[in-house]
């Protein structure tokens, strides 16, 4: 138990290497993409890590699969419970089905239709709630009690964070093959799980690389918390097109890591995020959802100074309804504010 | 010269392995993608090879880079000429720029805007012509004479074909890692360059795999030629949304290879191709142009029997104008016929 409880408490690079072994052959080994036309325009070398190509359409599968694979098999048979705006939901549903166990997922009733549909299709039972009046944590805890199931938290969990960290291992591996070293990594940030995993990898293997968080306007809790030196929350009335990044506050477990390892955070307008989605379509031929495009938007709009540098931008998810995507492609104003 | 002229005459697996070495580090090593939801629906295991992620947005970069790298350096300095509806154009322009040499590309004036723009942006001089009244071959030959440049043909060239064949090497490598063997490969087919390269690889490494060509209605010249046992042409008045597959007849050099190694060909309606583009968006989060989606359409619509089988579908390119893509996503009727 000594080893295990240490792993539970503290995210280490060994934990992330172990996660990489667990997901091998189950997760997609996503490549690094590059567009010379974009490099020329920005005067930088920009690589995109397209986690939209990941199983279930976002990096969340990595953490969910890692977590479930680490649950003791007898316990695992009772199934898992998760709450999620949609990407973690799909990741958990698919990872549970691959392990042959049931999953119950609590989702906001205003989540994108494609995410609710897919979560069901991956084999989960979906329970809808109102994200502005009900507590998903309470609903999740009650379900775990009733079912004897284990909760797979969306970010505040060392097993989940270690799975997300495998994104960082792959980036480092691919950069080395190209004989490149990144000056900066920019990562879309909700609860901070991907950010904490990735920054742990870079602190270990490439400590000279600066790590930046990209968030939507009104949900820049991580950026503001990094400045304040303590966790601050977003306004309860805040709304964003970036459903996957609409978390109320940085995580309990993720924030102390990010506070130690992350350089800073930037906030993007919805117009900038929509433009980044169109650029990803044009230049990289990938479908990126609003929240998944925040880091690319930060690179495009100079929120992070990248001139003359080598930069990796994570496009973290691609689960966007066709109707919204087509309106964004046509340049319609579909945004709040 | 003996070795070289043999390579010029005959496409061999050694030639394709040599191409793989040449493009390494310059071309994107594209992954294989899989969607459990699609597998379940089709009762098959379907892998997508997303060449939309390739440099310049299509597999054409592979052949162009291989060809240019094999031109003797002094000659190469005089530059290259190509004619192309757009994907080969971009591939040649980018490959020429990477070699530090000029390129002149002859393109139909009704090619998608994004392809013309990008070809210029990659560094080529673009010359527009009318594809229904002028001969691109004649214009290309005249330019080569004037400039002392070498022609990079779109498909009927063993160097180009060997570069396209590297797609097949990667598919075999990735299937082996998954301990899978493909029953069938389905490939979008224009002039037959990709098909000939790929079928040469499979004949050598996986001779039990059937190779199928997917073409749009009215441009099913390869399917009909395979049945007829000789090269037949499409009607001069034929038009298709699949600009990248709108070739008049199978290639001189590609067809004898395909005749020997390819199982058959199928023709897809524009509605089926559009539906495949939407499925690629929803399931794989990739942007596929009409011509690039023909093989996926063949798998979706049962033109090739895949029940219970392992199948690889190549999505060959993703250079589609945003306006057209958004209309297709919205299910508007944008097709002829």
C-alpha cells in the first residue's frame, strides 16, 4: 500500500510513464502537425498536437482509461461513475466498455447533443442535470453510494492526471525526433488536469520550456489564480461557447502543481476562439471544438509571445455539433458578448 | 544508368522503401484512426488512414517530394513544372520550396480557391487554364522547354508512384503493431498513382489483402477499365464535385500495375460522398474533401462487402473550401445529378 498511496497523493513522472504503458495500443498515438504557411505568418515554428484524433475525440480518454485500469479488478466489476460536460463522459464510457464494466455518467442537460449521444453510444447510462442549479458532485457521490461504484473524477485525481500527462511524453518524443526543443507549450485549461500532467512531464524532461494555460473569457480562473497565488472562482453567471472549459475554479489537486510549474495563463474572446477553429480547419484539416481551440487562439493572437520560437499548441478536443461548426465556418456571429 | 533506368521503368517495393527514407522527417507519419461506433454499425473493423493530415493536406506531397529529391542536383536548380487540379500542385510547390528550387504549376481556373491560394503560398508560380478547352499536358511541356525545368507528373511516373506507395508501408506497419491484417484496402482513385503504389506494397507484404478503387460517378474510368481489360475514358462532358478525382482515363504506367494487382472498382454518388464527409467530421474529427471521401463512402454504403472483416480506408485529402464544407455539414443539396 505504501507505494500505492504515494501514487495517490503525488503526481510523479514515473506515474505518467506507467500510464503510457497502460494506454499503449488502446489510445491513438497522435502525431505533431505543422503548417509552413502558419509558421511564416507568425514568424515562429508552431506544432499542433491534435488530440481531436484521440479515441472519443479528446485527450480525456487517456486519463479515464488509466484510472479504470488501476482500479482493483473485483471492485472494478461494480462499475464507474463520472460527471462531465461531455468529453470526460465519452472517455469514461469508452474506457469502461473496453474494460467490460458498466458506467453511469452525469451530464449537464445543455451539453452539446453530439456529446450526450456519443456517451450513450459508447455504452454508458446517462443522467442529465441542470448545471446552474444542481451539484454534479452530489449527484455523483449519491450514485457511487447506491451502486458501490468508483468515481472517475474529471481532473482532480492523480490517476486521471497521470493519463493526461502522456500527451506530454509524446510531444517530447516527437520533438526529439525532429531535433527540436519547445520554448513554449500552450494548453487549453478547464480544471487543470491536462495542464498538471503535461507540466510535470516538461519539468522532468525539458525544464526550460514555459507552460501556458489558455482559457476562455469569463472562465480564466486558472490565469487569475496563478496571479493571485490562490484559487479564485469564476462568476456564477459566466457562460461560454467553450463548454469543455467551463469549470468553476481550479482543482484542489491540480492547482498546487500548476502554481509551481506553469508560467501563466491567458484569456481568449469567443471571436478569437472561433477564428482559431477556422484556421485549424484550413491549415491542419482537423475539427476542433471551441474549448479545444483556445491554445491555438492564444498563439494566433499574440497573447503569448512566440516570435522566433518553437511552440507546441494542444488542440484538446473535437466534439462539436455540425450545425455550430458550419455556422462558425461561415463566419456567422454565434457568440455571446 | 542501368539501375536508374530500371527504376524509371518498373515500380518495385525497393523503390518504395527508398522513397520512405527520402520523405522521413519531411512528411507527416499519419496514424490509423478507428471509431468503435462505426465498427459496431458496420459489423466490421474499419481503420481510416487520414492523409488529410499530410503536409499540404493530401498524400500528394509524398510523391512530389520523392520525385524532386531524385532529380540530379544541377538539373534540379532549374526548377520543376507540374499540372494539377490542386493537391498535386500544393505537394509539388511545397516540396520544391523545401528543396530550395522554383516551381511553376498549371492549374484549372475552376479549381477550389483554397488550392490555388495555397499553391501560391507554398511558393509556386501558378498559371491558370481552362480544363475543358485547353490541354494541360501541352502547356506543361511548353513550360518545361522554355524553363529547362523537369516535369513532375501527377501520377504517371514511377518516382511519384513510389512516393505514394509509402502510405501502404505505414498502413502495414501500424496494422502489424495492432496484430491485425487487412482483408481489404479501399483507396480513392483518380489517375491511379496512389492505388498502384499501395497495391505494389500489399502484393509484396500482404498478398491476401484485396485492393479496391473508389471513384465518383461519371469518373469511374478505372473501375470500368478493370472490367473491360483495357483503358477506357470518361465522357468529356462529365463533371464531379470530386475535383481531385476528375481525371479523363487511367494512367499509361499506373493502369497495367492496377490491372494486375487491384481487385475491382466501385462508383459513388455525390450524395454518398457528401455523407461520408459528414461521417468523417463526426466520427474521426477530420476534414475530408469530396474526392478524399470516396473510399470511406464505399465502406459506408456497402459497395464493397466488408461484413466481419478488417478494412483500411484511405482519406486521401482535405483541401475543401470552407463554404462548401459548411453547406455539406448542413445537409444542403450542393450536388449535380
